């Protein structure tokens, strides 16, 4: 747990450093101020509104104990196990089995599951998945990922539009053309790799804490195996109601990832996660 936390903090520091370096290279002190302003504005918006936007994006419908008693009661029990406030509960009209958690903090959180996962997993496996999502809330991973995602987006945006921005180093000269070109190409790649590394680290920790919450590492392992097989069989298609920028929110990437795209995957290899979970199950030690 301490190792994963340290690694996350270290990687987030690298993202922030990369952000400031890009601003400095492209426009000196002025560039860093502009870059910082963009990041702060994006983070403020994401902090308050990202949960509402993603729930709307996936057309999630809020449910209660009255119209979805099995699912609602399960989340309620697991929330108490995790010592968390009861989150809002949503169902997504999507047949691919998957789920996600969102919200700026544990008091303003929500969990959502697709119709497909409610139909295809048994009770034990569904508990494992929802415990994993509650672990993200408990670990405040949603806030971490929101910050990192918005900063990475700002880096990409600045790099893409740097050539058009009226920024300079204060001596009347603009950025070196070679530096500008390298920044345009390499900055978004470096930012995406750091974002993916942070996300993968947090997934391993959510697996561990989720196993603690539901009391079974094997349940989550079995669920991940079924979800991965389903994703390979029928991956989501990026559209207005399903965007790849939200892939990190799901326990398994709902979009197909082949070839070079695996380098920037927001998730660890599912087989490796299953092996780690089964080791926990055999040892009875979730650490």
C-alpha cells in the first residue's frame, strides 16, 4: 500500500514538472503562467462537474432500493463494509459488462454498472466488482485521476496550439523551432505514458482494497476474467456516449487495445491482476 502511494505521488510530481517545463520551454515565465492558469481552470471545472458529465455521457439512470433492490442493497452493504457514505447508484443501458465510480469525494460519489454486468455476473462476482469501485472512492482515486487527466489534457492542448500562441520568453524572441517541434511531438506522448502509469498503479491498489471490502479476492478475479473475455468479444465503440478519455474509470478498459495502444493502456494486464488476486486468496493476506 505504501509503495503504491509513494509511486502515485512520484508520478503525479513528474506530470506537474512536465507541465511546468513545457510552459517554460514554449514561453518562459509567461508560458508557465499561462499553462498554470489553464490547468487550474480545467481542474476547477472537472472537480465540480466531471461526475455529472460522465454519467450523462453514458446515459446512466439513477436507481433506488425500490426499483433495483438487489443491486442497491449490495452497494449499501459494501459501503458499510468500507466505512463509506452510501453513494448514488446508477445503471447504464449498455450490454457490455462493466462499471465505474465517479464523484469528487466520498460524500459526493456515485457508482454505475451496465445492464450487461448485472445480467452476466453472479452475486459473488458482482460484489467483487462493486467493491473494487468503492475502493477507488475510498482511496480518492477519482480526484487523483481527474487532476492528472485535466493536466495531461492541458499539456496536449498547449503542445498542439503552441505554434499559434502569442507567447515568448520576454526578450522578443519566440521558442526555438526545433524545441517547439520536439515538444509538439513528445510532450503529449510523455504525458500520456505518465497518466497510464498512475492509472495502472491505482488499479492494483483498488484490487487489493476491493478484495478487503468484499472479503474475497477470488470473486474479483473471476469477474475480471469474464469482463475481459466480454470486452474482447464486443468492445465498446468510441462515440458521443462512450469516449476513450473515460477508459480509466472502468475496471477493465471497455475499448479494444491492440498493438502500440497497449503502451498507453490505463489498465495493467488483466491476467497479471488475476494472478495477484489469486495469490492474495491463497495466502489470505491482502497486502
